[in-house]
DNA sequence: TAGATTGTTAATCGATTAACAATC
DNA sequence: TAGATTGTTAATCGATTAACAATC
């Protein structure tokens, strides 16, 4: 399908392109140039053209890109029209928020099951989707063949569960736990969302800021 | 303080080092080499030594690194002992989960205020921290001088609120909204957590996987 | 001392930017 | 046609890896 392995840096920019093109489209914009995109997204025009040309020549010289067509193209590269079967494991604060808040459908996924190890949580439901007990995971996976698991568990449990799910045939892991998941199968893909690490980046930034916001204490 | 501007790639690895060293420490490990670290973290030993040497020579030739000392060093580089005053704006599913779930204290932050525009939400509290109405934000900031804001709002509101907060002297933004925040002040730092983009990365991965998990449909 | 492992310089690799011919 | 903007090649920049002398 794709000529050559596309670099992760490029792939990570695709959703932003997709999102912004969607905005333009809904504003009724028909045409856009790499120059305009670059301004709005804070990238160079060159980079945008390079990125897009990893997947094909979607533009027209002298004209630019058709907003709707490009939006569609990138959407299909990302796979937004898919319905990848996804499950969420761990329905504490975070798991519930992710299940509720994230628009799985618009990301090419379908939430087909929720699981929690706490017997008081299992048996209930979240917006109509029933929460099962983690013990029933094996049976569920054999029946329903989910492909993607969202892990909202403590680190230890996340590692153990990921391994179990890997054996059950799942191939994609969205990991919100504070654990480094190393899986057997090299085909498995893991996307980590390390919230604390992300926050620490800001803490670092505040520490090493040229001009402190409220110059109160003296930092040596 | 620091010799030279340290690259963002290095900074993003620091929290992982910090976290892993904390684990080693609590396991009672005293000594660690860049080789051991590299194995556990899936990086090269060379890179780890390079990274650490951005901040100083923390190791001893022929021996390696003292776990506790290095943990401490990285912690202080990140600023985990700070108590940066932070506020959360928007207490929907996600905002509540972030406020509850993220360990602000261990990331050098202190949660001093929660805000929501919904009058039914404002006035209540979350684990003892009162939720204020967004209208009272200006007064609060003048009194309390928060430095960091967690934005859990819809895109439009996030953009408007960030600008308002910038004017009120805040300098760091942890942005969970699906918006590109471009702020006036170049000193402002923004850390985006684009959950949908992150999920789309996995969707893309599943699409472009060599071996499909459950080879059902034929993909052309 | 011999062995190990760092700190650091040099080499490589990859990603971003610049430039420009192709062409709508 | 003239103007604009792409696709693509070449140049630059930065980050990662390799190598090795310094030294504990």
C-alpha cells in the first residue's frame, strides 16, 4: 500500500492535519496551500509537503490542495472509518473519563466492552455499556475478538494484563498506566500516555524559565 | 544553572529515568550502570550517558551511578520538590479524573483551585477542594497567583481561557482540549495531551500492521 | 594492577529546511 | 502567458550511536 515505511514523526502529525482540515472544511474553505497550513499549524510549508508526499501527490501545482479531498485522504490513511473493536480495562476515575470523554468512533474505534477487577464496579454500566468483571476477559475475547485495549490500571496490573491480552490476540495497547510495557510479539503496538511525565515536562519548563511568572522567591 | 539549552528530546526522557530510578531505589538497588538502564528502558547506554551529561557528570568511571543520588539529582532537575500552584479549569469527566488521578504533589505541583463554568458544578467540591465558578477566576488569580493551568475545556473555550489566564500571569498550560493554543508571550509553555490524536496513532498502526491480529477481512 | 564503566569526541543516521524545476 | 504552488532533490541541522581515552 504505502511505498515505504513512514516515520513516526510524520504519522504523529497526521491527526493534526486531519483535525485542522476538518475545521477548514466546516468553515466552507475549498482550497488550501501548504503555506497557509504551515502558518496555522506552526510548521514549515516544506515539511507539510514532504509529509503529504509520503502518501501521494494530493496537491495540484499552482493551486494547492482541495480541502475536502485532502481531509478525506488523510482520514483514510489514519483509518477513521474503521471500527476497530476496543475494550477498556480499569474503570477508576481515569478509565471512566476516557471511556466517556474520548470519541472512539471518530478515531476509527468501537468500544465493545468495559472491565474492572472490583466486584462492586463490575455488573454496573457506564452510559449503557455494561462493565464486566476482569475474570470474564478470556471468554469475552474469544467471543468478541477485540483488537485494542485501553489500560487504565495500576502499573503492575497493567503489565500483567497486557501480557494476558497479548496472548488473547490483542495487538494494540493504549497505556495510561505508569508502566513500561514490553511485549513479546514485535507486531504489538503500544501508545503510552504518561500523564505524570507530561506534567513533569511543564514543571521542568517552569523551573528553567528565563522570566519567572511572579518573581517572588529568588532562585539561585 | 544549566550549561546550555537542553533539547526537548532529552527532557522528555528525564521523567522515565526518574521513575525507573525510584523503582530501583525502592527495590534497594544501590548501583546501576548505563548498560543496565539501557536494557530496562530500551535505549542505548550511549544515549543515557549523553542525556545525563547534559546536566553533569553524575557517574563514576568503572562503577556506574549511585541509584539514590542519581534519582535525587534528576528529581531536582525536574523540580519534583517544588509546589507550583496549579488550577484546573473545566470539571467534566476528564477534568475530574485528572484532578483526582494525577499526583500533582509528586510532580512538583499543588492543586489550589478548581473552576467550572456550569453553575451546577461550581459551588460543589471534589475531594474537599472547592469548585469555583469561572467568573471568579480573575479575582482568584490576583489573590493566589497560580502558575500552571490544566485546561479540560472544549476547544473554543480553551483558547479563550488560555488567553485570559496568560493575561493574568499564568505561564504554563497543560492542555487537554483539542485546540492549538498559540499564545502571545513566547515564555509561556504549553504541553498538549491530545488524546484523540494519540488514539489515532494506534488506529493507524493497526491499519498498517504487517500481520493483522485476526485475519478476517482482506485488505487490498 | 586489571576490569569496568564513565565522560566525551567523532561518525552516523534521520528528520527538517531550502531550493528549484515541473506544471497547473 | 504569467503567477502560484506543488513535488522532489539537495543541503542543513540535530539527535542518536559508536568509539575510545580517562579514570575509578
